[in-house]
C-alpha cells in the first residue's frame, strides 16, 4: 500500500516549526531544538492532529456517523478527536476512565463545548476500557448507528504513518539548516507517536536515537506495544523494515505516583522551560519528558555538547485542570 493513496483530511498546520532553544541549551549544556507539534493549530494543537488526519478520513471512507474513543478525564486525545469529528459533521462518544475531577476544567471543559457524549467508568483498567469501547460500538450498531472506533490515544497503523511522515518533515527542516541531531526525546503514552517516529527514522535511514519517556505504562509494556506497532506499520508500507530490540529505548523512571499525577521534577522542568524560553509544557506528558531529558543529561547518559530534538506533543489545556499542581 502506498502512503500517498491513503485517505487524509487536512487538520494540522504543517510543517510545525523546529525551534532552537538557545537559553535552555546553554542552561543544560546540550543543544536543544524543539519540534513544535504543540502548534499543530487545530482545536488547540498537539500530536493527535496528525494522527486524526488519517483516522477521521478512514472513518469517512467507511461511512461512519459517530466516532467512539476513550481516555482519561484530561485526555487531549478525546478533545481533539471530538473536534475533528465535529469538523466533518460526525458525532463523538467517549469513554472516560479513572477518577472524575470535581471541577469541569481544561480538556473536560472543551469536551463539553464540543458536545461529546461522555460515558464514565471509575475503573482505571485500560485493558477493560478497550473492551468497553468495543461494547459501546456494538451497542451503537444495535441502534442502527455506524460507529468508527478509535483506540485510546489513536495508536493504530494509520496514527503511526502520520508520525512516519512527520519524521520526513523534520528531516527536511534539519537538512535545510545542516543540523544533524544525535537524539530525539518523545513522550510515550499509548505508544503510537513513539512507534511512528521510530518507524520513520528507519524508513528514512536516519541514525538518530529515539528516547521515549513513559508517562504511565511500565517499560516492558511500552516496549511490547512499540515493537508490535512498528511491525504492523512496516507490514503495511515497507515489509523489509525492521527495528532491533535495542533501538526501542523507553525510560519509565519519571512517572512518579502515576499517570497524570505531577512530579516535583516535572513541575521544576515546566517552570524552567517557561522562564527560559516562554514555552509551556504540561504536567501529564511533556513536563515529565523534559524532566527525563534533564535527568539523563545530569546522569551522563546524554553527553554534554550533543544535539537533541525535543518533540513537543502539546497538552497545554491540561495545564488548567489542576492549578494546585503548581502551588507547591
Ligand atoms: C500531549 C500529549 N503528548 C504525548 C502523548 C502520547 O502520545 P501517544 O499516545 O501516541 O504515545 C499524548 C497522548 O495522549 C498527549 O496528549
């Protein structure tokens, strides 16, 4: 299958900027560039805009009339999926798992504005949540609807292909400025962005190493999910492509007390980047990834003087969910 033959709708403002962060670079002793996927534009931006260009186009090709997906209470994925569904005239139903906050704020507020139909389960078990999504879609079919199910995080082959293409976009930006980074840092959640970028690095023959910072799942679970997604994506577009296990690099040391719970290191990293560069990170995703980068430099795992691309995947609305996170 050729990527160019896949249905796609335009959602993201592309290419996203690749910014130099000179003051942060000086502070860390490592040259840091930032790939600004927080600026994909649509529905307040973030990494999901790229994935949804393919996923929502596929839903339309399958003549769906409602999108079903799921995530945590402050899911950027639910917000952006619902906005993309609305843009093309579809309904959206979302399973929200875990604890519901007392206040409707951040992404939950935006979900409300978009009119997402929310089904809540206090159960935090993601495997069960994925099963519940299938049950919700089956119920809708019984009612004569045509649901299109997007798994949590939009981490499917189509989602990965969007990030394979994003690597091509970044490579053109780097080539135009004659920059050859050593490493990329990315946030690893449901693993599709990580798997897509890794597949892209292989596809384009790049030697940059990709470091994923897990924000919730254990290391081995991330590694298995990434390996499976890379394999499925390769089977789809380039069967000869493969990654070695040692090319799947995931650190799960920066999660703290759990998914979506801020850590002191993430709080410090968010303030440091805001105060040095005027750029916002968030406490659920990119703040923990920046905390990981800072720690790995301090531990000598990332050599001083090297060049790193930090892939900013968005998540800014989540900043407003719990201001108390930043009062400590
Ligand atoms: C802001 C942000 N960054 C990173 C991620 C992780 O992406 P993925 O689920 O593809 O691993 C997410 C997922 O929801 C996100 O919202």
